[in-house]
């Protein structure tokens, strides 16, 4: 029986261990707690949920629902545990954290092909089959080792994420296309969309921003504020005009409605692999999601915007996945080694479970001498892994599952719900086709 090493007993590591063990492989699962603790965890349980007890929307049609449906069809241990630990949560899949962790810990401990070792791993041998699933709080010693064999410039220790807005919900009668100092005003040649402010609009935006509620700190010293990457609310506190000379500077822009330079402007940049979506350039922040939605809708042109992702700044060890991984989560330079969970470059509980399941499935195929098969691009799993392995390495940011990661439909649908329903239908159809060939 071939033996596999998995480092990390969180959501991704436990799911990967289960998938491999169920396929006949012996697994040694290393978890450093309680020998070595973290600032976030409170117990020694496997798969402990840290910041929330919600696994997000379980309502059809949503991208989060689809991802969970795909995991259920692929017999995810953690999805079954979530059902056993489920508590009322409206349209979200919400769980009792204690029950959830206890169920998973019991299942992993009882599996005859899984051995749990409570010790810290500080080095990885890239010649041996392994899954690295150490999460956002990877120990310093292991992170140093990963830096050495992946490249020190390809390991990051915090996230600085700007909000992403659905392109269909931007008011193009206000937001105009232009690059800085672009002399054309035909509304279509620029590389950015620009949301122009007059003085009164800017002053109101600053007032609301400075009064907004920040995210509660789940981890002590969670946010390392680097001067080159300050949250917008912190910039605003340094002076009311500071944002106008920073990420909201209007220099080189002309509002075609007035023929003049706006008082301030927010630039929106089209995402490369996120179809039909725009990133609010330089708008990383540490505000509660509800506050972000309310305040960002004060931006001219975004009054009715739908946000596909909100801004964040927090500690998070993760690799530059597009530079290092292929679509089956293997290191390009060391195909014995797979990454899963947040360290692989995903955000969110369910996304971590998803990459753990896929890493386990793909490593099993690899150890049998076969070629691991990426999930179809039309599926949520395939779109997520396609993004983390094909995004621009120079501008890479971790991602949650969202519909803008999926390829466009062959037949465009204008109605949003119809479009999302069709994406879900097609994804599950393609998954069924994929599953018809044993994995």
C-alpha cells in the first residue's frame, strides 16, 4: 500500500486524506496542533472552523450552491459532515462548529488507512508524494522551506484584495472608458472604466467611509498595514484629500459629460480571467461586507452595483499559484507535490474543501500511474482550478467561487437568473460526464 504525506489537518487536508484513503492509499496526516498552536485556533480538533460557521449560500442558482452540489456528487466527507452539523441559517449552509469538527475528527481517526501525527513538519521533500494543506497560518519554519523550493518571490504572507463588481451592473452613462491622459472621448478606447466624482459626492463618500464599521478582528494582529498597501479607510484618516492624491486621483482623466477633469475618480480594471467583471483599483479595505456594499454604491456609476467579491486585507500565507501549479494542483517543477486549501490560492471554507478533494483525487490518479484529469472548465471546480492555475502571475489574487470565473455561455442570456441557472445546469451535466469515467 503506497503511503502519502498530507501536511495540515484543516478543511483541505482532512478532505484530501479521506479521498486518498477511500481509494486504497495509506495516509499520514500531520497536524501541528496542539504541539504548536496558532493565533486563530482554539482546539486540537481537525477541520476547526475559525472565523465563521457559515459555508455560504445553499440557494439555487448561486455559484456557492453549485460548488457544494458538485462536492456532494463527488462524495465529499466534509459536505456530509456539514449536513450532520447543520443548524438553521436561512439560505446559507450554517453548521455547529463543535459538531462539525467532532464528526470529521472521529471519521478521520477511525479510518484504518489514515494515521494522524501531532507534530510540526518544517521541511517538504519534493521527491516524495505529498499534499501541502497548511492553510493561511502556515508555520514560519515550513513557510521558509516552501520559499526555498518554490522561489522566495512566489510566497505571500498577506492578502490585499480589492472589490470586484459585476460588469452588467455598472451604469455606463456615468462611468466612462479611458486611460489616463487618453485624449479620445469616444467612450470605448480606454483600458479602464472611470467613475467620476464632483466635490459634493466626494465629501459625502469620505464622511461615510470614515464612519464605517471595520471587520471584527478574529486573529490577533491580523492586519499588517504596509505603506504600499493601506486600506482606503486608513488613507482617508490621514486627510480628507489624501484619497484624491492616491487611488482616487483624477489626473489625466476627462469626464465626457462635462469636458472637464473630475474632482476625484475611481478606476475599474477589467479582470483577465474573470469574465464580465471589474476590479476597483486600489480599493482594498477592512470594512464589514454590508458596509462595503453601502459605501461603494455611493461611487457614481455603481449606485446599483452587484459585488462578486468584497475587499479584504488579512494575514494569509499562499503561493503564487499561476506561476507554480497546473490545473490538477500539482507543482509544475515537482509533480509529486500537490497544494490544497488557502495556501493554494483560494479564499473560503468551501473552496478549501474543494481543492482538498481535488488534490486527493488527482494524487490518487498520479500514484496509479495515470494522468490526472482536470475537471471540465464548465464546472465550478474546473473554473476555480482554471483560475488559480491560469491567472496573471503578476497580478494574482486568491479567489472565491463566483460566476465570473466560468466561461461565457455559447448562447448569451440577458436575464441574470436565467444565465446563472443555465450555468448551473451545464456544470452539473459536464460533471456527470466527467464522473462516467472512473477517477
